[in-house]
């Protein structure tokens, strides 16, 4: 049902006040709404952090971490709750808090969680040290309803016993503050062993009562990779708050889930090896403070190198700074990032402003900058190092293209990290989780990411620290060299290059990997080859260009024109080495599939596609949609099929292969239908509540998809083409501080009535003309990154209510390889 912006916001506010979960505090939404309204008349500097709702995505399996962090921070402080909570925090107040910890990921789908190491839980122990509830189960507590609060750089939660937990952070350190009920004795339990997925594989802890310092570290397992891999992590807790707090009792504790509950008053050491027979480790430190101080502040440093480095990180990044000082520093860092795109706050609908800046916030939240915190084979590297690349398949489509608009410095640092992984391992990462190689999903999707950087910033690459020759060598390694195990890096390149598709039941004699997802991997490999093709064109590698141009068309080899579904013919299918197709019902693994079956990385996923149906993946040819249209029967059939795809329920906004599908109408020369579809997609799937994204955020893939929709643009990744849809705001300015340029986009004729699920008759929303720096473009459907975002200037997108008059692209459709597109590298 369509609704006005004001009515929509009223519904959201009512939800916040009456939600069954009663979290977060209703004051969060009230504060944000008031700040956006006040900013419309502001004359000084704008605090963009006030517009961010960090709780969006903390319900509905969004897996967003609302904890205290800085942009790309290695630490993200939040509480860990029971139940399904991969990022530690969830809104569901039927679940209990087990502690607050500094390490988390955000927006990842790891079912059992990621990180959550080094939990601290404040306790009230009226019976003294030996009676404290130290084990995980014993210390769990419910929250007070309507008390959770957070904003960029700050997190707060109050337990049902009245203890408030707060945190703020730097890149590798932070402050935890605990406020106790008056006249109570403060206790803290610190946890050495427990992370969220329960993967502890041994470690040690030392209490230095004189310094008031506890150091700990150990081995844990990956949340998204082979269980036999382990990573190291270390923490340093300073308990004296610069001499303003005094330790009283201290000691160690150990427990399990079968009745063990032992405490060692005055003991200062724990040292565990891996438990070879299995079982639950629970162990750590227990301390109390002299007197009855209401507030206890703890300084925390973390490291992936050593305990000494963890302490050094706390000393250098926090020092003697106060809690308020660190909050202010964090807010300043966030404002620098959030101000890179300035909306017209006075005339943009309130919910659009909140959705946009909350999305932009999450776009700078991950991956985690762990430069100088390397381990294993990366020790000694002089390159940048980013962890938690969940996963390249999720992020190449919208996350990195948005970085290209605003943040080439950070983009280049992450690309440097991808290329360095090729130097170390021989292939770029698809996923890197917990400093370990993770599972591949679509193949070598990092090719598209580094390719997008090369296409947009090749002239600046050297100044940004990127060697284009190394970048290209890394691309060729992914494309041509089959790794020993393509489950964790690279591609099943040998048979793909031999047959022109990934065959089912392929004979492999020199490598291993799970032989599933043959259809979707063929489509993804083809698009990755398109990205390599473009870099080859850029670098004048003529022979390679021809090779990869041809490989980019391999998607055609898995299109079976004989398969029919719902009256439409031609679907992507997997096929055997002898060339015969094996039938997969195109409905299988779709949102309306009523058969229980495996659709992900399981070995019994026989469908041939990853987390998707053939109905969904058959659209995934972003680089050659013109030929796909011909395969599907021409423009009219293509449009009818798109309509049916959405209306029948095959589309799922939360799945990456569908990201570009709503704009598919552009390629059939019906751009107004893309406008209608995107409006519907946004208001059917996104809002400003904790459940306001369609499932897992996928390391801000959903955030950046929404951001592009609201800006009225959509990128073709691995290229410099941008598709024009219709902005949800009358004006915005994109700042690129590295290039020292700004680009202002004005929606001429903007009508706020159009910003709803169904555009009402008479509301202007459809693109009539696009003008860049005074020159009207021949096409209203697309333009190039180099036309304006590299040089700065003005884009005017003129919109009209006359849908029929502008339902064509004008002089040219968006580019496709088969029609001569992408033939020039700018």
C-alpha cells in the first residue's frame, strides 16, 4: 500500500513506541527525527551523526552491529546476547546479555556468530567473591526495556539489575564504562575463552594486580571458513582508570556446563592448550574494586599480533583521554565520512534522510582495518591489511562502486590488501574472515573489485600506492591458475576455461573443491572475466582483451532455451562435460519454493545455483543484457518476464544477484518502469525500524544498494558506467577530497509526492533529460563516471509526471558487450 512520507514516519514512530521487543529506546528515534528537522534551518556546521540510526538492521536477521566503532575500525564494542546474534547484539528482549566485548563483525551471515572475544560482564555479588556468577549461563541477565541507546562512536545498554554498560572506541582500542547502583560493590568478570561461535582452542591470561592490568590471548576458529583454521587474538585491560580506581579482590575462575564452578582468589595465571577430547572451556578473571564507586571505567586494547601490542594500542590511542574525549573524537571521524555526501536536508523527506545516512554509516563500518595487526604468512608485510571481507561476492556490486564516488584513499587501501593476498597466497581472497581464508561463493569476485578500482582510478593508482602491473597479475592468476582448493580462493579455472562453463561432475585431478553451484559460478566467472577484459583494454593488452572478451560471453553456454517455467522459455541451467544439460526447476530455491532443499554451500545442493533460483540468476548478465534480451525473446517478452518475476514473488531484495534486476527495464528501453520498480523495492523492503533491511546486511551490501537507489543512480561494477534512475531527494553533493572535486546532482522538478511505494498520477518522478555541466546528454538512461565525478561539476536530472513521453532512453541504451559497448577505457 502506498503512503505519504509523513504517514510512513508516523507508522515508524508508533512501531518504535509499541514494538513487542521494546528495544531500542524510543528516545533514539525521537532524537533523530528532531535532529533532521532542526538541521533544515541550521546555519553552522552540521552534525551528520545525529541522522544515523545504528539500530537499523538489528532485527529481522539483519546482523548489523550497533556497537561503538570508528570508520573501518578494528574494534566494535557491543553486548553479546543469546539466541541468533551473529553481530553480538539483537533487539529481541527475550534474549539475555552475557557480556560486552570489543571484537565484532557487522552484517555477516555467520550462523553461529563471529568474534565476541574477551567479554566483560559487570556483576553484583552481595555474598562476596566466591558467590559471583562467572560462568556464561549464570551471568546472563535481561535488559531493561526501552533503554538501549547508541550513535556513531557510542553504545549503551542497561541490565535489569540497574547496571549500565557503555562503550566508545578508537581503531584498536576503547573505553568501557559501567555505572552501578548506589552503595553497591562493583565486580567485573572477564572472559578468556568464550567467543560467539564457541571455537576456543587454547590460550592464556595474566593478572598484574600492581599495574591493575589483565592481558589475555589465544586461538579461535573462523566463523566463515574451514574449522581446522585458527586465528590469534589478544586483549589488554587496564582497570585503574589512571589511578582513580583501586582493585580490591582479584583472581581466576573456571567453569563448564556440567557443574564446574571454581574460583581462585589471589591467583593470577591461566594457561590452556587445545582440548583434544572436546568440551566447553569457560575461564577468565574476576575482580572487585575498593569502596562503592558508582562508575568504573576500563581501558581496553586489542591486537591480532600480541598482548604487548594490545597494551601499546590502548596506550597510544586512548592514553589518559576521558570517555567523553573519545566519543568526541569518534564523532569527528564519522562526520568527516558522512559529510562526503550532503543531502538537501530542508527538502528531502525525513525518512529518506535517515535511511540514507544510516546506510552511508554502515558503508564505512566495514571491512575492518587491521593494518599492522597481521599474523601468519602476512607477518612482515608493508602493505595495508583489511580483515572481515564478507564476502567479495556480496560487496562488488554496490559497496565498492560507492567507495569509488567518495573515498578513493580507503578504496585503494583495501585493493592493496587484496593484491597483497595474491602475493602471499597466489590468489586474491573471495572471503577473509577472522584473518583466515573463508569460503568462496561466486568465484573470484575480488577481480571485479580491483578491476573497478583500475577503471576509475588508474591515473591516480601510483599516487594511491597501487601497482597496476601487480593488480593485473593478480587478475590473471585468479582467471587462469586453479588453486589446490578452490573452496577457499580462486576458481575452478581449468575446466571452466576448457569447456567455457563450469561442468557438473567434472573430472579434477590436481585440485579439490565442492562441485556444486555450476550454473551460478559460470555466470559469476563470466562477469569476472568481463572485469578483467576491461582492465586488459585499459592496459592495452590486446591478446588478453580478446581472450577475456570471449570468456565474458560464456554465460551463453549455460542458457537452455528449451526449459520453460510459467509460460516463459529459456533459463540458465547446469550442464555436463559432454554438453548435455541437466534440468533444474527454475522455481527451485526461490522465495516461493515450497520444497525443503539445500540452496547454499551444502554438498547436496544439486540445484546448480548459490542462494538463488534459476529464475533469479537467469537475469545476471549485467555486461551483456542486450543479448540476454534476445535470448529471452525480445524486448516485449523480456519486460513481461521481468514484471512476472516481481509479481510472482521470485525477486528477493536481500539477495545480491537481484540487485540490478529492478533496473533491467532500462535495457529494454522502458526506463520509467525501472523508476516504478525501484520505488516499490525501496518501500517494500527498507525502512527506519530495527527490521528495516531485507535480511542480512552482507557487510553493507544492502546499505549501499539502498544508498544508490536513493541517489537515483546504479553502477555497472567493473566499469565506469552509471545508470540513471530517479533520485529520492531534490539535491545532493558528492565530495571527493582526494581529487578535490565536488559533484552536485539536482533533481529539477522534484516532487516529494513521488517518494513512496506507488508513484501517484501527476507526481513528477520520470527522467526527461540529463544535463552535465550545461551539456544535455543524448541518453537519459546512463552516463560515465569520467563525465563528472572525476572532474566535479553539476548534474541536472529533469523529471516529469508525463510517463509516456519519456519511456525510452533516447539516443542510446545502457551498454552491452555484444552491441559494441565498453569498447573504450577512459
